[in-house]
C-alpha cells in the first residue's frame, strides 16, 4: 500500500494527517492543505468529498507548495489509493454512449489519440485490465481522470465535463 501526508501549511508545516487507505471525507481531519508528501505509492486526490470534483494524480515525492503547483484551491476533501498493478493493461474506448459506435482498444500509453486513431471524442469505455489516466489534451496535459477496471457508459461517470480525450497513460509505479 501507499502512504500520503497532508500538511496545512506550505513546506510541510502546521498540522498534518497521514493516510494509507481510501478516505471518503478529509474535512474532519484538516481544514486546508498547502503541501503534500507521498512517501510511497500512487494516489488520486479530489477537491470534493466522495472522490468527486477536480482530481490530481500524486506519485511518490514531495510537493512543498501543492496549491501553487497545481492551481487547485487548498481544499483536498478526499483521496484514493491506486493499487499497485503489474499485469497486462487493456481498455476499450467507444465513440458513443453505452459502448456503441466505433471502438478503439489500447494496451499501452497513447500520447495523442487524434494522431493514432483520428478520434478524440469518446463517450464511454470499458477498462478491462489495469489502472489508467485519461487527459483532456494530447501529450498528457490538462485535466486528467482516473479510471479503474469497470464499465463507464458515459464520460460523466469518470467526472469529465466533455467527451474530449487527448491522451491516455497507464498507471504504473515506474
């Protein structure tokens, strides 16, 4: 498993809270968060409770000014551990809702979906194996969304505001 520590002040100052599992609601643990240390593992943090709202991917490292680096408000409200995964990766993206229309299958990272498949609007997907990050823009830029294995009949189920996906990356410990 992993370990993440949230600090109320920049540069790891003030009160802190250690977390080693999914936490649905962090508001009771601290008021605001300006710096984060990920001692091990991979995490997604969210600015709303219940793993909703804006999300940000965190890997092992130190983030002394988390809010300045990400542009997120200092309101981390939930976090999710991304389990270590070493198997094969596989996902299918569909042009239309409910897994209909043109389909593309991925087993590796794709820095530019438009260049590779001539599509960048996907309304649903099926994550068969592995954990993935979808990015709104090519080359792993812009807002990103965490997907674990399962069916997503609409882009709204992965918390996106639109069906535009520019790039996709597998989540590995490397």
